[in-house]
C-alpha cells in the first residue's frame, strides 16, 4: 500500500504557515478522495486516513510530532518497521523554490529540511519520492525559522492556493500513473503558467 506523508507542525498556531503546506495537501486529498479516518491508539503521534482512488489503496498521514520527529511518527504508523520507501511519497515545503513552483523527485538530499532528515533516518535511505512545494526564500539565513513559521504574505496567498491544488493533482498522478509521468507533468510549470491555461 502506498502512503502519502504531509509534513508540518501540529497545533492551530501553525496551521496556515509555510511549513504546513504538506498538511494542507494531505487534507485536500482526504476531502477529494472521501478518505475514511484510520483508527489509531490513544495518544498516537499521527493522524491518518485510508482511501482507494482509482482502485489504488493509499494511506494519508500527518505526523502529530513536530517537524524534526516526522520519521518517528511514520514508523509508529507502520508498526515499527519502515514502509517500502518507493511507496512513501513525502510532501513538504521548500524555501529554495519560488512560491508556486513544485518539484517532484525520486530521491535526493534533504536540503537541510529537518522533516526530510527525520524521514531519511526512519527509512534508512534517501531513495524515496518527495514532492517539494515552493514557499519562497527567507530574507536571510537567520530569518529562516521566522519565514517558515509565518503564513504566506497576502500577495502570495493566491499562488499558494493554486500550488496546493496542483500538488494534490501531482500526488494523484504519482499514485495512479507513476512518478515519471508526474515529474513530466508538474515539475516544469509555474503557477502563472497554470493560471494562463
């Protein structure tokens, strides 16, 4: 079974921040696919749903840990053994991509993203697919934390909303058509190009 893991931080104060775009994509997909909540033990460090779009069984997962412990939540959901890395798509923010740009990859480095570092440690490999959603760069390295823990600027919000819907489309394409097709279709276009179609 495939699993889509949206990264973010739990709690209302983080809900609309740049760091939580992964959560927002998972929630879009849960609604789109009419996913059923998965029962979890009391105190579980994750929130999960099950769905079967196009007949393909998939779990949607939100770690309820903070970002740097995301991998622990994934392992807890999987019963202690890491899932097949090729079947685990991780969705997260990326400060190195402009707002509105998506980048889907089969594998790669963490780029200093604490959530991806935790996922890599849990899976024991960097060879797992990830979908990065551009949230724009911080004004400086020192401002990184403040940048990702703040909501998008008002003039960015429309582009963010478009990119989240496109990210959900990319996840669906990955699940039903494969990663190469999803990369071909979603890596190239900017939000402005999508709006012009």
